[in-house]
């Protein structure tokens, strides 16, 4: 853990290192992924079966072995503890409501020149959803990816998920049942992303791929961007908590640890104006950490990447927060609204002392797939828009063309494109 | 040029080759671009100067030599022919109006559980705009990229453009003046994209890069996706004209040629139900082509990539059009509205006989930067959204947390994330 004070003379240099610190994978991953994708493109299912045997210790043989059927998902859902089932249903309902409200409106109007203009939104035909196995096999991720796609109107949703040595996560299957997913393939890693993008004999290609994954999955999506649409390239997760000393240090410690327990590469940052409060939080982190089943991960994340930023005045905080452009920002201060107005770059903001980030991960409604690694400077969280595209349209009669056509002729000729000019002229002559 | 009839027995195989035909660059470009980007990242301005000397024959030496100043742009604008100036102004006004109407609304509401939820849109801080030199140095492209950024509220707009042997395009400078661009750098190619993404001593990094370019520029944007935001990866341009025999073949020939004259890799496709009409169009293409100053390009594009698709009935057309997912689609038929309703995938649609695609390139208002190479399946034209990002937010009091918090606790515990659960529990105990 690193403690920085804005009053230190070397603060800027040290803070710049925090801002520019990369916790992401590099060139080796890119090369490996490129090779995997080529194999899948060239040899399809055969390459998938080889790699799934090698990496997941799972053998894809007969038709049955490739897929997890709706019956298995239904059984997993039926076997859920009722408390958990209700929690999943509440989460799904709230996520659905928030994303339905997000649906974009079409436009269609005729302007004063008599030109009819507009834009029409449509869902993509098919979306692929990656669901990790192992450490990050979260049913909440399945809800957060599948529900926006369903709300957008996507007709085909194909899930890919690794099943190491055949193991499946019943909670994920239950969530798949809840949102009505019928196509689940037992493949994972970069090879699964390749199969969704290029298509194989068994797996039809999709138009958009979303969902979290390890560094190989993220790199595969990056390399296939353009062949398919993807959600934002995702890196390790992060939280920035801006908290004054009126907070219970226990609450703030819990919030920082909730990010740290995700992964050793996660990052938790506290901005406060009171060094004594920072020390209390640090003490509570030590105490709470020792009680967590995830303590090894949380401890490593906090030790390696945790940061305490001590400001002289909270007026300094927005500028620092904007440079960090964090995925999650908690404002546990008296007037969160005023500070929120000054934040330009953040994935999602949690206002006030009773809004811990974890509610956003599960049940609040907004998407928990958010831009990481300072990408909130230019990117947004997952939404129905990621599963839709817009077609603009133009309609004119002769009178309207007569009004604006001559300007098009002048510009086309000036750009040295005579056929462009002619296509207007020929209709006006 | 290729003629296909849906009634031919081998139609499906031949059409599939048209759909899957790639007119884009491959692995060699990727490697070269990767090397260029590494040089720019590691050696900044020095690498830019070296490559600009080598590729553009232009020497970047003193401060003056790096930039084109606002005075030069103002002078170019002042020197414009009045007809051209009015055409540029009409185009800018119409593009501005269409894109202003596109600005997304913020959301802020409190639901029945007492949870306040919302989303807030903000512009990115800085956008970089690539403007090609040479063949495709179009002032219209500058308007189509810069105006949405300005409308979105982007504060800094940096233009990069190659100036081979020092040559600048006065029309582009005039357009830059018209839209109020003050930062223009005389660098181009993949190296210019690298400079905008990584930043150099002279050129500050930007958050989003848009604008057309050659295969190297497109590949550089693709490789830097995630470091910065980019507009869709762009390939060669294309048009699909769906026209019945009631059209004047001269008009349709002109529309097909207006696409073909862009580049030898452009593609023009006609769908009609009348073989005799197709032959008339082909004749008119030959006649018109011989009169074009762009005939060499247009001829090569039409010969190499042109397609005539003869359908037995126009009812077959929407399915074919959806598979082609073309950048531009003209519907020169009696009831364009009915066919438009069946189109799922298209960048922009031009309805009726008096709406030639060229008006969309210049003055109609919608953006002319559109998804190519079947990417309309999942991507949209450039819009103000490409220069903005959305921050979601959540605000709760103790009562609201009491209502939805327990479900978050149940899900966090089921996912094996105890610190997540604790951060909610500690506030409710």
C-alpha cells in the first residue's frame, strides 16, 4: 500500500506513476492469442476440441458433450435456496427495468428544406456472451450481460463458458435459466471468442461479443474488434473512495476490501483529508482482512496496488479523481452532489454514505460492466446500445433536391468527384 | 463486373463469395503498423520527424514547420469562391442541426424502492481527427468528423494531416476555419495516430481518434483501441442500389459510379428484377465513365468489384440486402418505405428516386462516416455519442439500502465474495 500526500513536494511525480501504472498484460499474451485465433479460424471445432482438452481438461466428443442443455439450467434454478432465488429475481427485475428505460428512441422529421431525415435503431441479430469459469464465475455477470441484450431485442444469445474437468457452476446455470438462455457451449478462453467471431461448423458466428474474462479473453476480443462488435476492453477492476473523517472507518475499509477481494490485480484507492482517519481505515482493513475467506487475494491486491491519497482540502479531490478516471467512485462525504458535478470521468458513481459499491454489483440496476484502467475518459458502461445499431435515413422529393442539391454539386466538383456531382445534376436537369 | 441471378442454381455459392469477399489489408500491414507505433511511443517527436521526412518528403524542424496556423486557415476560407463558401456553410449548418438533435438526454429518477438512479453524459476532454492527404483529402470529411465533436462539447480538437512535400489542401484549411479548429499538425499515417494516442512532447494525447485514412491509419486505430476510443474500423466504401426498371438507367448508373470513383477497392452493387434494365445501366456506366476525370478509378472499381444481382422478385431483395449489410443502400422503387421496414442492416438508407447517395456525402445532415465491410450488422455511423461517455450513478439512504441490500448480501455470499457482503451488512447492523 502506498500513502501519498498532495502537500508532499514529490507528490506529482508519484501520483503520475499511480495514474499511468499498468496492471495489464502485454505482448506475450497478444502473440499467443493471435495463434489461438488463427487455429480456430482455420480448423474450427477440431481446434476447439484440442484446446479444450489441453487447457480445461475436458473432452468435447459427441453432441451432448459440447453443450449444457436448458434442462440442466432449469434443474439448477429449481434447486436454488429460496432466499437466493428471490435475490436473483430481484436483481434481474431491477436490471431489466433500468435497461428498458435506456432504450433509444428513433428519429423521423422533415426539415424546412423539405428533406425528411431520421435514424432508426435495431438490435443485432446475435450476441455471444463469455462467462468465465473458475475464480470469476459470477451469476451476476451473466445477468448484467444477458439482460441488456434481451432488452435490446437480440434474438439469439449464445453463451460460451469453460467447464474445467467438466465442472459447471450451478448458480450460473440457474441465472441462465432465469434470463432464458438456451444456447450454452462448453468452451472458454481465447478459442471460445474466436469461435463466436468466426463461427465453426457447430457454433454459428455472432455479431457482438461481451462478457468478462481473463487477459487472454480480453486480448482475443481486442484483436477481433471490427470482425465483431465488442464491449469495452476490460482490465483489472478498481475503486476510488472519497471519504471524510465523519465516516465509520469500518464501512470504508469494507468498501476498499470489496474491490481488493476480486483479484490480486484489483486496485483500491482512498482519498481523504484526514491522515488519522486514513490510519483508522488501514487498521480496520487489517482486522477485516483476517476474517475473509478471500483474504489472500484481498491482502495481495491492497499491499501491491492500494493507495491512500491525503489531500489538504477536498477541493483538490475532483481533479485527482478525473485523472484517475476510475471504474467505481464512492462519494462518502456531506455534499456528494457538489463533488459529483465536478467529476468528468468515472464509470459509475455511488453517492452518499449508504451507497456501498457492492449494491451496484448486484441489485441496484445500472450495469456493473464498466470501463477500467482510465478508459472512463472515453468509454461507458455496458448498455442496450452495445447490442443495437443505428441506421440513418434520408428521403427527398424533386423540390427538396432542388434546394440542397446544388451545394452538393459544388462540393463534389471541388473535391474532384465528378460522378458524385453528376448523380445530382442528372436528376435536376 | 459480376452478374448473378437468384434463379441460377449456383447462386448461393456465388453470392456467399460476394458477401464474404474481403477488400481489406492483412497481416503485413499489422506488423508494419505495430513497429511504427512502438517507435512513436518510445521516441516521440524524433520518430515523427524521421517518418514524416521518409514517407511525406516533408521536414519537421522548427516550431513553425510542425503546425498549420489559424491564419492560414482563415486566409484559405477568405479566398474561397463564394458559391463554394456558401455550399460549405450550408453543409456545416445542416450537419450541425442534425447532430445537435442527436444529443442524448441525462436520466435521474427515484424508483419505488427509494433508490435514486441515473446516467449522465459528458464529452471527452480531447479528440484527435485524422484528415488524409492526397486522394481522399476531403473538406466534407473534416466537417463530418469535427462538427459532431464540437456539438458533443469536446473542448480540444487536434487535427493531424500529412502534407506531402509540404503541400496543403486549401479547401480542407477553409473547412477547418469554418468549424473553428485551431490545432493542426503536419503529420500523417500510422505515426500520426500513435502520436495522438500516446502523446509526444509537442502533441498532447487525446481520448478519442476519428477520421478516415488508408489501410495503415485504419490498422493503427484498431491496434490502439482501448488506449483511446476510436470510431469504427473503416474499410473500403460500398453502395447497394435497389432499383426497378421504372428508373432512368442514367440516374442509377451515376449512383453506382459515384461510389466506384472513390477508390479502386470501392464496391457498387445493383439489385434489380429486370435483366434488360441491368444491361441498360451497364451501357450507361460505360458511356458516363468515359466522361469522368476519375474514370480510371471508377472503371477499375466497377470491373473488379461491381455486381449486378438479378432477382426474380423484389421480395427477395431485403434478405440479400441484410446479408450484404452495406454502408449505403438506395431504394429507388415505388414503395421504398415498405422495403426499408424489412432492412435490418445498413449504414444509411436513401429513400426514393430523388435521393442520390451523394447528397448524404455532403449536405443532407446525417453523418457520412458509416460502417463498411458488413459492419452495419453491429455498428453505427459516426455520431455525437462517439465523442461522449456515460457515467451511471446510484444514491441510497438507509431505508433504500434496507430494502435491496439483503439481496446483494445473499448474492455476494453465494459468489464467494464476503467483503462485498460485509460492506452492505456493516451499514445495516
